[in-house]
C-alpha cells in the first residue's frame, strides 16, 4: 500500500506546476447552463459548489454505469454492492445515502420507500450529456430531501440522426467461489440506440442490457434499461418534451442488507418513469415551464430465494408530481418562482399501506447589478401532511475581486423527510431483521460554505470549507448483533469539511493534449450524538479522506486515461483503486480496453459485499450518422 501511495503522490506533484503553461482556449464547461428548475445559470457565473462531469469525460473513463462514473467526483461517495449497476447508494460530503436527491432532467426520481432505489435510473451512459452535482443544501432549488446535495442527470439532445451500438465484456480470469459452480466469473453488456433529429422534433430511443455471473456465491446481476426522449418544437416560443424509461434489475443479494444470514437472498426491482413537460416563452421577459411526472417502483426482496413462501418482502410505490416553474427577467435581476405538489403512496407486505402529500411554493432572485458581485437569494415554503409547515431560506453571494478570481459564500437550509422504510418497516416476524420507528422527526440542516475560485485559460482551481449542522439526525442503531437495527433521532450532527480541486487541459502540440483533474476532500465531525455502547449501521461507512486523480492523454486517434481513487472511511482501512483505459478511434468505430483495480486491491464499499479484484475488459462503440 505504501508503494502505491508513493506512486500516486508522484503523479500529482508535476501537474500543479503546469498550471500556467497553457494557451488561451474556451472549454465546454464555459458554455454549460446549469439546469436548475427555475433560474438558468451559466457555469462560469455559478456561485454554488457545483461540479459537472461531461459526456466527453465519461467516454474517457473506464466505466460502464452511472454509479461508476459518479465515483470519480470529489465529495461524492458511491457505495456499490456489486458491479454493472447491481445496486448502489450515493452520499455527498459525509451525509447519509437518504440525504441526497437524484433527478433526471429535473424530474425527481428518488423513491419514498428507501433511497436504496435512488440509483434505479433507466438511462444508459450513451444517452447522458452531463451529470451535475450540487453540493450543500438544495431545498431552495429542488425542494425537500436535498439535505446534503442533489445529482441531476442531463440526457443528450440530438443534433443529427444517428444509430449507435456499444458492446463490452470482461473478466478477472479467476475461478468462481467454491460451491458456486465452475469456470471464470465474467460480465458484459450491450447498448443500442438511435437518434432522429429534424427541424421541429427530435427523438432518442435506446435499449441496454448488462449481465454478470458473480465472483462469489449468489452475486449474479442482470439488468435491462429502455429509454425514450422526444421533443416537439411547436414554434419559436413553445416546445413539448416527453421522457419515458423502464428498468428491470435482478441480482443475488448475498451480504447486501443482513449479513451473514442473507446468503440466499435475491432481489428483483422494476422501475417505470414518465415525464411530460413544456416550455413557453410568454414574452421577451417571462417564461413558463410546467411539468407532470409519474414514477412506479416494485421491489421484490426474497430473503430465501428458493422459498417464496417465507420471508418475502413485496413493495410497490407510486409517486405523482406536478410543478410549474417560471422566470421573469427584470431591469434589476431575474426572478424565479412557482409551485409543486407531490403524492407518495406505498403498498407493502412488511411496511404497510401509506399515503402522504407534499406541497411547496418557492421564489428566488438573482442579480448582477452590483459591480463585481453576484447575488442569489430565495426561499422554499413546504407543507407535508406528516410533518406540517416549514420554510427553507438561503443566500449565495459571489465577489469577482480580480480577473479570474472569485469568492463565494453560501448559507442555506434544507430538510429530509424519513422514508417509509424508516418509519414503518417490520421484518421481525420473518427474519429477525430491521424495524422502523413511526415516531421519527424529519432531519433539518443549516450549512455555511466559503470558497475561492480561480480560472485562467485552461487551468481551474477551487478550494473551500463548509460547516453543516443537522438537527434530529437519524441513524440506525442496535445494542448487539442479536437485535434488529432501528432508526432514532440523535440530536445534532455537526460536520465540517475542506475541499480542493484543480483541473487543466494542456495542449502539447496540434495533434495531442493532456488533461487532468485532481481533487481532495477531508471530512471530520465536529460533534456526533450517539448512545454509548450502540452499534451504528452507517456511521463507520462515511468518508474521511478522498483523493482523486483523473488523467488522460489524446494523440490523433489514440486516447489513454489513468484514474486513481484513494479512499479512507471512518473506522476502516484506506484503499487505493487505479483504473486504466486505452482506446483507438476510427471514423465510425471506437475500440478500447480497460483494466480496473489495476493493483488487485481487496475492498468493500458497502455492507458485506467485496468488489471484484483486477478486471480486464474489451469494448467497441459504433456510431453512424444517417
């Protein structure tokens, strides 16, 4: 491990020294408009802690799923329970996986049953234009349940008609675990799709399938994704968008939730999503964007996969949302305002039948009328049928004190309403498993953040500090392994963190360039309230140190990327994961080979599920313009 750390650090030191050795050039990020639901903000005028990973960056990473792509973002903690998108939890800046809101093109897709289903996203990597990660409280922008941040996945908008296919397969070339059959463990996938682009309407259709036979007993995975996106431009001022997705995911859940007793467990998840929205430029200064969305999720958890009459949990959730977002451009600044309503319902064998409503009204104001300053302030007023009225104000201030330099200061509040699993789960009679707590209060947080940004030519740097205070913090605890976990409110959970990131594109000559992105995040609790002698289910999993280094070199048709993740969790040993991709581009075809976990590191990201060791993969992408 020490040798690998020395190698990792030796790669970092020369990168920073190249910070000023670039020519002036515009980057893709300068053109990006942050897809907030009301006010549209150019990335270079953003004063929040927002990170973006673009389609071009994702294509150079040795990843096959959204889960894997997010693991290369500083401050984002992905805890996977297996490869190929089997199941994963996401957290931001040391929060729990329940405190992050996940969206697809602004549609909230987090599930009220449990945030274990937040990453059930029916979209293949080929259809993603970028992923926006908003760190810090986002209630003012997206409403409740964005306590520590939000992840918005933005899909592509086709500019020309194409057909495409992407296939890949790989293995560790090691034998399967004893008592799980003979032969090697392997995995692969296929994604096919097509775009139709006309003057007045555009369409995307894609189908993806992944299969993995598992390196350990009962850990196979198979999932299918179907996605459609259409846009109709009625005239210059009016457009209609339709989004539809379907996901079917089944996997062996050995060690996922209740190790070691769940060795024979199996899970099947089915997700359906439909969103209908429109945009209307009512006048030169006023625009309106209504949206309807519906999400259905079915979760079939079989504690004994060969006995469906014992310890089987069936959950069905229906979520219907309606919202109206608007923007009014005035002489002194931009005003965003609107309202939303959300219905959440669950029918479950061990949670029960429950229904709740949530209604919100919000307003926001952004101005640049004060010289060298950007102000963004607003508030979200929320009513929930279980938790009543609450208000979430926030202020963002940016000061451009020197060419290329910007100071940013943010204050914001947010809330996380307990999931139906938190409140009502009862697995005692079947498996002696976890139980809920119907007396839980909602989590509420205030966060303060200060950051310094610097940008010159192709070099960008940011460093910052945040302090977060969560009241009525929820954690699952138990006194001994013989008892079930149960959630309780534990007073205030105070966290502080430091973050640093730098990125640069370095032109070497006309036909080649080198790029890197370096980030470091340090998290430490100021105070954490726990009961003495209690075993915390999630406390030992939060990140303390996270050091990421992404590098890529491109020359003509050849591209190479070397990516490293050094992670240290609370009460767990550090581990370093290094991945390599080598690719070659032809006019309509790209070939690549991946080596992931290059140093064959043994590591666990979540629960009792070891991730695959060194993995070799081959892939090919075909794209033809029509």
